[in-house]
C-alpha cells in the first residue's frame, strides 16, 4: 500500500475584515438593529469577519462629524479593516461632497465600500459611478424639500399668519407684587408658568400692565 503524503503547510485563505456602519436620525422609536443585523448576515454570506460595528444614534446624515463615524474613519486610517458596509448610502451621508471625500479616502486606503440596499460596490468602476449619482440624487431631494418648506413659510407670511411659538401675555403688575412680597424670580416664574428670563424681562419693561412676550 502506498504512502499518503499530507501537506501541512498549505496556505490558508486570508481573513477579510469588514466594518459595519449604521445610523438613525432620532432616538425616538428608530432602531438601528435591523440595519446591523442585515449587514452582519451579508458579511457572513460573503465570508467576511466583522471587525466592529459603528452606530450613530440621533445624528443627522448632513453632519460630517459624528461620534461613531469619526471612530470608523480613525480605524480606516489605521487600516484595521478592508471593507465598510452600510445599509443605504444615505445612512452614511446625505452630502455629495462628504460622500466623495470619504470615497476618495477609502480608495487611497484600498478599502472597499458596500451599500447593501443599492447593491453598490465601490470595488468596481460602475459601483463608484452609481454611488456618486445616488448621492447627488439624495442631496437634490433634500434641497427640494427645504425649498418647499421655505416657500410654504413665505406663503404663510404673505397671508398674514403669525409663525413661531404662540405669545403669552405677562401680568407685569403681578410680577412686581410677588417680587415686592419677597418671592424669588424662580418661584415667580413657576407660579406664572413662565421662564425665569421672561419674568425678569417683563419686570424690567415699561410697557404697561400687560406685556405680550
């Protein structure tokens, strides 16, 4: 019977480390768990090992500086992973300029960027193009929404509608009487259900018995 030779020094497949980034705009009812769970499952299917999960809660995508994102970028510069995965491109950023800067940084560091929902992989030229186009669409949509809001405010003002918080009428004489009785500004404000600043300003005003603040 012949001898069977087993090679014990066969090269092992290189471990690919991936970073997961998730973001929700508010802490009120929004949960990033769905994003992180799906992204972790995707990494497992691709045979990637999750290095770390970076989550920003209650932070707008318009902000370039976010706690978890800043930590992600620092680890990227330290080359601690080879891939960054996010749920959607707008979870990473809503600014085209920020997207482009981040993409250039990742390219220089030889880090791949994957957006799961859009199926965008910046490891390919087509993926890079699609990523930039989608980012431009997101920023354009946000600008349109902002312009609609401004147009609505202008229209409301033109119709004579008062905008902002409703005004409260402040009884200056009552404030002065309570103050003369030895009440503190804080206790007067609590009794009249007003802020301390409003009470103090009203007491210093000379506009008559009642002041609308």
